[in-house]
C-alpha cells in the first residue's frame, strides 16, 4: 500500500504538529530515497519517525522487517491498522527507548528456495529526522553503534546545513565537532538534496538525505568522550591559533603540540581526526605519566 492518498482519510486529515517538527515527505521523493537505500534480502530496518508511512510502505513492500518508532500516538494508531505484518510500529521516543531488544526479535526475509544462498543479516537505519533533534539523534545512534556494533548504515533526512557540516572537510567553514565525531563512526555521503516543496507543510529550509556507513575509525581512539571534550574545547575557539586555544585544557600547549608534530600557528578547524586523536591521547595520559 502506498502512503498519501492510498493510506486512508485518517492519515490524510492528520494536522502536522509543530512540537514534533512534522513535515511529511511526498511519495515521489520517498520512492527516490528507498531506491537509493536499495533494500535486499537479509535487511532489517529501524525507521525513526515514520510519520504517515511515506518511507515505511515502500520499505515494507521489499519484504524486509521494519521497526518503526513514532512519537506521535495519533499517527501510530492510524498506521497500526494499515501496515503489513512485517512492520512493527511502536509509540515511543527513540532517544529513550531500547530499540535493540525490539530489533533483536525481528527475523530478516529468507528465500523459500533452499538453493538460494542465505544473505547475512544487515540492520539498517532510516529516518526523516525532526530538525530540532537531529544532532541528539545522531549522537544517540553513534552511541548505540559503539555499544552494540549492530548497524550497517543509516540513511537520514536532515537539514541541508547539517548535511554540509557532516560532509565537511578540514579547513572549511562547516567543519566542526559534529563532523569529527561522526567520522569516528564511519563515512558519510550525500545521496539527495530536496527542496522545501518535497514536504507538507514545506519547511523554511532545504533538506538533504545523507548516508552514514558505519565502520571502525581509521585511527586509534581510546575514549570517544575525551575526544569530544577536546574537540569542543578547540572548536569553541576555532579562529585562534592552536597554541593559544590549547591553553584552556593544558598548561604546556607548546610541549603538547611539539610532541604531536602539530604547528602551533595552525587553527583548530584545520585539524584532522588523526591529529585530534593524537592530541587527546597525549592530553589524557594515565596517572604517573609526565604532566603537561
């Protein structure tokens, strides 16, 4: 069943709620996104914010089991009576819900033909995120991945400005803490840009679909939280030279930079993940090591 007109009068009459940041995706754009996701046998999906089901119905049509987490109880009630059996919809806040227990109980689609090779299970994330909660949700998903190592990728609708930050390179205006911390968990690519008219009601900003492909970091990172603390301290003074901005977290910034081979005249916004990781390791030496 397709969303929109074919999903029934209850869903058509639902008034978008500003407090939930609701902007409902048009069917044509939803199909483009699902085509980009390319569901395969063995896939299991966590969908964040199914709304009226624009992505849910075409994902379900692939046969993949879907766990849809929706905070709006009215939408959950309307969707529950219309969704196929391979979709489980729950009324919950994804930031406060143990989605792992639900996902663990879902079995991916298998071919009835025993001659067909069994595809490995892939747990994937999809979501049209409320723009006011994008950053908390991204960090929450990253934390879940760090704890459970169960996700393959996350295909998410975000504000274009956020997508610019996620895909930014060192030395650019958009490069910052969010860029660094998401790079810790994998690689990000932009799949689509969407105009305001792709939604109802239209938001005041443009949107992008990004895909985070989860993978271990390419450099050693002993403590993600400490890395985040160092990155925040440095990027809060991104236009200062690193030799000066480091003074807020160490008494001997020049000694630290010399040990890591970083020019103190550079600015924090030019630091790569590898350089930030090296700084973090040095700044948080174990007890008994020389104090910097």
